[in-house]
């Protein structure tokens, strides 16, 4: 009997891929309007379905979605996204620390209104300098606590607070929409720790405003007619969590390519190796080909049997309500997926030691008409690389889009089932391949 090969899995997660009918696209979704031959080939050769990354009806965040997809119940383990963002930005977290996913924003102090929740999306030139200016800022009322700030991506930064008596049982300061008042941090339970922590965060918010308002960068922005980046919005207060690693949970040696700090921080938390890719910026300027190269290089090595490639730009286009750009990014990503599949197939043929399975999935829908996450499920596809290349048919689906996926053999399922489903698919495909080889 032929010797079984090493099973390897790649998940390509396209952030915010799902959408709704767009009048500008003749009432098609961006996926239906895009020219995506490789994703269509995957759908035609594999098994398809609709994925609710956490549960039906929930417009979830990327952090809870990724937790669920990787097999960690967010209702059991989630302690706020702040720790993930901060770890991903490069700040160490230890038990007792709290951290925030934070935005540079514009606050009109005279009215208390957050006019704009984010500074320029392309803030990479100024963000690190402003972060350096407020890193290790002092809080006179809390001399035993320290504050660390590290630039993340675009208008985002990670903020960590360390010291005695801290708790994540507090609200943030982010109003979540433009032109609403800055939120006062409040305790969410009646403990002394929660009261003290909320008072500290309100003092920190004021200290950030005072320091940033006086910074020369913001003087220059005012002179140029731009809004100053004078406020740090603090949200998603979180502490580090203790969970089994991916290898302990699933028996998979894994790597993660994720230029966004929040997803990288989650990967660190669950023991995935984080692969840094030059040019992978997590925004409109990201280098899709560089990410594809890194995915192939690492998955074909002997070190790993599970790779996770996170792609962010499509989600940004949805948030920015930019229809043409979402379609354009889908087409660019499709080309990168085609390159990945072709090169993995070449490795199968030339080296013969591995069988590759690829999943196309997403964490949530970000419809361009809404400009935000929504509760619609996302299309899902899983296929063997060699089935894509040799034209093997899967279920009756021929395209990768929201409507076609409804007809898929997998039906509608939740993210917690994804890894188990993938391992089952690979096991059955391996058995079928061995039987096929034996009978010829």
C-alpha cells in the first residue's frame, strides 16, 4: 500500500470579504462582480458552505472571530482585544497588566466631542513619533503604575498599564462613532480595583490629550488646516489569557502571517509562530505577493503543517465604503492565491512528501453599503490543491461567492467547527487518494 503523505493545511482568511447586493454593481456583491478565477476553481473542486465565525446573527469583531475559528470559545476565554493589539505591537504582557486597542483621534476639547475617531489612515510617518512622545507618561495620582505606548499600524497603537490592583472590568473611552462625546471610563463591577482602575484611565486619557496637544507635529497639522491627532481613544481593555496552544489543542505545528497587531497578538497568545513579511503592511499598500511567498516558503518547509494567512485590505475597503477598491483587492488577492496553489502543487509533484489543502474563509462581512461589520455569514471553501489543478469536482458549487455557497455540501456552520472539519476533510481525502492510487 502506498505510504501516506504528510497532510498540510493553509487557511487564507480574507478579512471582511462578505457583502450584500450593491446597486453600483448591478445588485451583485463585490465577490460576484470580481474576476476571481482561482477562488472559483477552489469552489468548483472543493466543498463549500456558509460560515458564522462565532454564531449566527452576531456581527463580531476580528479578534473574537479568529479565536473561534482557531478553536477557542470567545465566550469562555475572551478578555478584551487590548492585550492582543498590544502584544502584536511588541509590548510584553504579564499577569496583572491591562492593555487597550487604541486610536489616534481628534477631540474638540471645548465641546468634549470626538470629531474624528481616527487620524489619517496613512499615519505611519507620524504615529511612531507621537507614540514615543507619550510612552512612559507619568500619572501624578498613580506613582506606582507605569504606562507603555507602542505604535501598531495606520492610526492605531497599543497601550499597556502595569501596576498593582488593575482589572479589566472597566469601560473604555471610545464613543465608537464620530461626533459623539468622549466617554468617561467607568467600572463595570463594584470592586475597589475597578473603581481605582477607571480613575487611573480617566487621568491617563487627560494626560495623553495634554501631551499630544502641545506636540510640534500637531502644531504643524493645525497650520496646514488638518485636525490635530490630540487624543488617544482607549477601548477593548484586556488582560492576557492562559489557553492551550494550537499544537496542544489540535496537534498542528503552526505559523501565522498577520501584519495587523491584534491578530498577531492573538497568534502569540495561542503559540503560533509569527512570520514577519517585509511589505506586508495590513493596509491598502500591503504586498500581497510577498505574503504569498512567505506562506509557500513556510508551509513547504519541514517545520510546519498548518499555516494561517490573514489579509486585511478588503476589510478596510468595506469600512471606507469603497466599492471599486474592494473589487480590485479581491482580484489582486485571487492572483496571489493562484500563485500559492500553483507552487504548492509543484512541491507536491516534485517532492512528493506532502499533500496540501487550502481553505478560503473570512472572519465576518463588512458590506460597503454599511461601512461596518454585519451579521451576514461568509462564504467558505475547502479543497485539495491537486483537485484544483486536475479539475476534480467537489459539490455542485461553481463560483466562490455568498449566494453560490448556499448550495454547498457543508451547509451553514460555526467557526468552532472549522479546524475539526478541515482535519476530517483531509483524512477522508487522504483515504480516497490512497484507494485511487491502489486501484490504478
